[in-house]
C-alpha cells in the first residue's frame, strides 16, 4: 500500500529591493496615504447630485459673504469718523466703539456665518468628517467671532478691564482656531491634484506666524515695560486679512470638488428583455 503524501507548493515572493526597509517603509506609507486621499475624492465625485448642488450654493454664498464682510471692515478705515484711530496701533475691534461701529459688527457676524456655510458645504461634500478635530477647530473660529462681538471692548487703546480681557480672549480663540482647523482638514488632501488644499495650508501657516507675533506682543506688553502694542494694529490686520483669504480658498476648494463632473449623472442603461 502506498502512503498518500500531500505536497505543499511554496511560492517565493520577490522583495524588489526591500533591503532598505526604512526608506521603502516611508515611501510605501506615503503612497498608501496618497491612494487613500484619491479614493476619498473618487467617492466624493459620486455623491448625489442634490448634495453637490447644495454644496455649491453654500460655498458660493459663503465666498460672497466673506467678500462683503471684508469690504465692510475695509470701508471703516476710510470713513471720516475713523480718523481718530491709528491703524498701526489700534485694534480692529475698536471700530465697534465709533458711530459707524455697526459696520464692524455686521462684517464680523457675516464672516462667522459665511465661514459656517463653507464648513457646511465641506461636510455636505463629505470632504471632512463631522466629528474630526479640524471641524471642531473651525467651529471655534465661528464661535470666537460671535464672542468678540457679544463681549466688546469698553474703551479705546489698551483695555485692562475684565470685559476687555474677555473680549481679547474671544479674539485669540478665533484667531488661532482657523489656521489649526484648516491644516487638519487639508493635510490629507495636500498630495492630490488641485492647488486649493496646499494654498490653504500655506496661508494658514502664514496666519499662524502672525498669530505668534500677536501673542508675543500681548505677553511682552503685559509683563514687561516694552511697548509692543504700538504695532498690534498692523499685525492684527495682517492676520485678519490672511484668515479671510483662507476661508475664501476653502470655499473655492468646495467649488472645485463640486465642478461639472459632480453634476454629471451617467444615464442608466435600459434593461434588456
């Protein structure tokens, strides 16, 4: 009687030069990340047509709102009643204390609402998860803008009152939340085709640099005799303008992702008998 012998075939898989494990592991991780990002965009392209159109309307309205808010705040620098303020050392929120201060309040509230609309458009397009830290930080940006309106400064110049400190806390919350949130949202998309995520990250880093300068000025003015606040107005205006541009870039990114390919729905072939 012959014993039955089971044979097992052994397949040798070539390693293709994986001797340099450290380098190849990093390259493979980067490739996997890029593929995941491309797959994510592929899923977004097949979103329902109604969601695509809604996202475009939200993003377009948000961009228009940011532009109007920027015009409102910019016009405050040109009005005769605003000549009492020095743009180099006076904070932007001091315009709220002038006779035409309603324009500042309206502009900031419009900026908050417009930013929320663009964030909602990104959620509609599933460009970011609703429970991610990026979304939370961008919500803090919107909330911080409302907070600095609800708790205004009590006087021109350096305001060391409790209300003034609360107002400045809301301002800092808004200023630092947007750059962090934008980087968290756009970082995974930086390698896919399209320039908007990369530009949003770059501008957020510029805004982060301005914020560090603003924070350093605040600390130096509080604990040292150095009058760093003499140019706080210039730094705050540069930071504010940069962050407004960041919000517009995010809106343009939504429009790019919701382009003509998003409206195209392939016809369903007729069933054959």
